[in-house]
C-alpha cells in the first residue's frame, strides 16, 4: 500500500483513503522508514477529516517526535505536545505524552 501511495504522490495524483486507519497504517510505515516529511504531509488534515478519531493522538505524537529531532522546531513540538495533552486528557497515551513533556522540560534546565 505504501508503494502505491508513494507512486501516486510522485505522479501528482491524489489518494483518498477508505478508512482513517488506512492513513494511520501508512503513517506508521513512513515513520519507521524515516520518511518524515511524508508523515507530516499524510497527517496535515487528519484531525479535520476525523476530529474524534482515536488515532489523532498516536499520529500527532509521531509528528511531535519528528519536530523535536530538529533543534529549530523543538518549540513547535513542545507546543503541539502540550496541545495534545490539553485536548485529549482521557486518551490512553496521556501518561506517555506527559512523560515526554516532563523530559523536555528537564532538558531545558
């Protein structure tokens, strides 16, 4: 699926997923293969298209990790992480996100 989607991008064609989990699967594959810009592109409007989907936190946490690797975008990553924690306080990943945020704050000191 990833190769088909990637070829559609190269051919400047659009891809329309059937289910939100289709995007999540592509995102995980792209992240594992260090296609970071593709992860960001795939998720650009995920939260608008699927505002209540449980994968929002999982997917956007990957973006946080990508942004944090770059010193220039660490503040953006931190703000995004804080926003995820604020908007989705009941999500099962909140302990992991909170731990990440605490780690970021400790490294700033």
